[in-house]
C-alpha cells in the first residue's frame, strides 16, 4: 500500500472521496410506525411509556432504522460509496467490521413521519494497523429530516481491512470453539471471533465475564434491572446503579438461525437466541448443546462461559434437557 518513500498512494485516492455524496434525497421505505417501535422495545426490554399510546414517539436510537434500505437498497444511493469500497477490495481490504456510530437527536420522530435523508462520505482515515489487520476507517454522515426539518444526524464508521495472518493449526490439534470445521479440515489460518467493543459503559460487564460472572446492572433509584449496560436507567433516568449476578437460568424468548453470510470464525448454520433471564432482562447469545433446528421459543437454557481463544471468553446458553 506504500511505496519505498512511505507514500500511501491508496490512502491518497481514498481521501478524494471525502465530501462526496453516498445517498442523495433518500426516502425511508416506510414511515415511522408503531409496529416497528413495538418490536424494537420488546427486543430490548424497553418499557418506557413515551413509546406507547396515542402520543408515542420513537426511541431516539431508532434513528438509523428509518433510513435503512434492506436488501434492495435505496434509489437515492450514488456510486461513490461503492467505488470507494471497490478500491479497498481491490487492494486486499476485503474484510469489514462496524466499529461504532454516533447519533445526534434534533427532534422526536412520531408514527406517521416520512423520513428523508442525505449521506456523505465524511472521512477516510490514514492506513491503520489493528489486531484484526491493516486497513482504513471509513465514516459516513447521514442527515435525517422530516418535512424538510432536521431530525437527527447519524455517523457510522467501519474498518475495511486485509485480515492479519494467523498461525496455522498444528497436525492433530483438537477443534476449538472459534474454529470452523471447514478451516480445520483445510488447515487454513485460524479465524478468531470478532472482539467486543469495550467502553467505559460496559467494561464492568466484560470484566465479570472474564471472571465467569454474568453481571446485570440494577438501578439503585427504582430497582429496575437492565441489559445491555447503560449509563442511566430507562425507567426513572437515575444514573446510580449497582450490579446483581445472574443465576444463569433462562429461556429462549426469540431466535434466528444464521445460514448466510459465512464468516470464517463461525460454522453455519447456527442459532442465535434472545435469552430472557430469570432476573427479567434479555440478552443475545449463542444457543448451544442442541441442533440448530431444535431450538424453540420457550426452550430452557443455562448459562455457561466459553473460552474462544487466549484473549476472549463469552457467555453462551446451553439447552437444558427436560
């Protein structure tokens, strides 16, 4: 990617895309609507009264939802973003991971609102080397509006990278949870599971996981438990909290079976469940110990901790035999 003098020719070409439109006069495929709000709140366990009733508003964090184009995309999409990603693919940066997003809320969105938006390529970083590999961070900025009035701004950042080489499996080495059967048979380099994004709001959760403890936040103002970890209580708004250790008992509240797209660290098809814990919160994790086509809503499960590699342990849920 660099010449002998250290000049990053690819990076210079990518920088030319900054400020170019990725979507022009885009229109949300559906108006803001109560069913989607209900599905969102049920999945996250958010019972705030502002999101129901005749004067309901949409949860602010749904801002991106109303702009998503689905598999068929948007008519307002330009070729600039695809050309940018094509350059990265051609340079070997074929892997992608979403790293973070930032949102600004300028007005509430209500059922019936017709959302419009424009998206630009805001920034392309210089060449970066991470544990995943070497590549470039690409940030887009989407300005959302309703009837011409600004409603919010959504920034979305991805890393497009060339995967770092991994140590090949030794002959006779046993299968580990983070390796697919195909990778083991072919002797391809190890594929690691994606790393969780750990920040000041959720660091305590992952510290608990490392100690084989599943910690749930609990508001000390009203006693409401919550997951995922947040800086404030959804029920009363208090920033004060402590933790309670989960018993590990739960049931499958909902689930999906992943067939596509394939990812080297996973072995599709496999089940991903929304687990309702005995403490009343829900979390997303893998359902193990049962064939993927035997997972059912209401299936009892029990927490266990799985060591994926030297650096990563995750909570998963094993089906409990009746």
